[in-house]
C-alpha cells in the first residue's frame, strides 16, 4: 500500500526537445529538473514548485498524461541580428 501512495505523488516527465540556444533561464530550469540528455525520462515529485517549472518549459518537456504539442516556431530561442557585412560590400 505504501508503494501505491509513493507512485501517486510522482510525475513522469521526458525531455523531448533540446534547450540548446534557449534563454539562460530556460536552460537553468531544464537543468534543475534533472535532465541531462534528450528523451531522458525522470520521475519528479508532484508538488507546486515542480509543476510550475514544468509549465515554464512545457514546449520542451512532455509530462505523462498530458499531450505534448511540439512548437511550430522557436519563440524561446535567443534571436540575433543578421550581419550587415554583405550589404556594406555592395553585393
């Protein structure tokens, strides 16, 4: 009976998308959840703090029992300005 209670208080989460190029805050959240590589599954305690972290990175992480919708565009990436060298040369 004790094992059944312990299972009900955990969440299974899988890192589906890489955090390479993401903002530092998002990278830190993924790291604090304990993910080291893609498609790694972790059993995390079911508490408000962990649920908040999973909600913040829901575009990277799939939670068991909830549908994972892959983002169409990476809005969490750090966008950089294009180079103007080509335009300065006159090409």
